[in-house]
C-alpha cells in the first residue's frame, strides 16, 4: 500500500512539475510606452489573450506568462498587430518582421498599424523617421495608425528606425 501511495504521489509531482515547466515567461523590452493610453492598449492585448502580465511605462517593458511557447508567440504577434515592437528575452519567441518592406531606395512608403495614441507617440514617431537618410517629409498625426513618408530613402531602414523606437508597422499594399 505504501508503494502504491508513493507511486501515485510521485506521479502527481511529475504532472505538476511538467505543467509548470510548460508555462513560458516572456519579457518584451524597448517598447514605446509613453503614456497611460499606451499601457492600457498593451494591457487590453494581454487581457484578450487571457495571460497574466505587467506593463512598465517607465522601463518600456512588458512581461507576461503564457501557457506555452505557441501561446506566448501569439501574444507577441498580437502586440505587434496593435503597433507595439520590442525585443524579447527568448531565442524562440520573437517579434516577426512582417513589414513587407524590402531593402532598397523608395520615393514614398505608406506604413500602417503603428500605435500612435497621443502627441508623445507622434513626436517619437517623427523623431525616429528623421533619423533615416533621404527622408524629406512625413504625415504622421496623433491618433492615426497610418503614415506616409516621402523622399529618396531606404524603406527597410525606415522600418528599422521605427522598430528600434518601439513601434511596429507594416507596409500598405
């Protein structure tokens, strides 16, 4: 009887430990979170995904725990779809480059999906765009998720500048 109880207890511990190991904790850093509206937008993504997490506006950091790597990647994809970009603490879970923009010079590029809820977001977007050589103009406006950039510039460099500033974008087709 003692052997049976010992076997059952060991089996239960293995199941509990196995389920705890399946959970995946992800930290996303270098994300643009300038205001309460940015934080709320990220929290809504986490809530919709039904994951527990925290958002640090001061650190530009999002942390959450998902059931497994597949669920964690889905949360990262959803954050990107909401216009947020960053760097994860994982080799397996990444913010994907789904911008659709190739290396090379362009005269005009319209980008969509950027999180731009306020004047501070808009100022950060404009600042990032200005760092790209050859940009002559942009029409970013607060509360608009689309912007068009004109000049003679590398489109991939523009996407990288925005990503580095914590914003996720895709090219309008």
